[in-house]
């Protein structure tokens, strides 16, 4: 699952789904999560997300989405996402 964003809702969703067994990749446009909050709090959150197994990508943004395979009642769709990270 790809979560685009670094705010409180994106972090909640990412961590929740990861803890429920979904492999989560999180993209943050900046260099940290919760950019409007205290940096110490953001570091604690980052450590927690990493401990849970989230794949964290900073200074990254999605460029293009491509549907590889449609989903069905028993199978999720497969989507390729091209990202730009650190230039």
C-alpha cells in the first residue's frame, strides 16, 4: 500500500495498515514526517514507523501511476508508481 503524505492522517493510516499486516510504503515530500510539529516528536514517530516495518521515502513525490492488472473480487489490482526521490 502506498501512502502519499507526511501529515497526521497519513501517518495514522500508514501505521495502522502496517500493523494489520499490509506492507506500507510512505512518501513524504519533505525530509520528515509531521513537518508542522516538533522535530523531536517527528523523530519518535519515524522510529516507531520503522520499527513496525514501514518503508519510508523522504524527499519523494509520485510522478506517474500505471495500472498493470485490474483487480477482481479475490485479487487486488497491481499498480506501478514512478516516484522522484532526492532529484
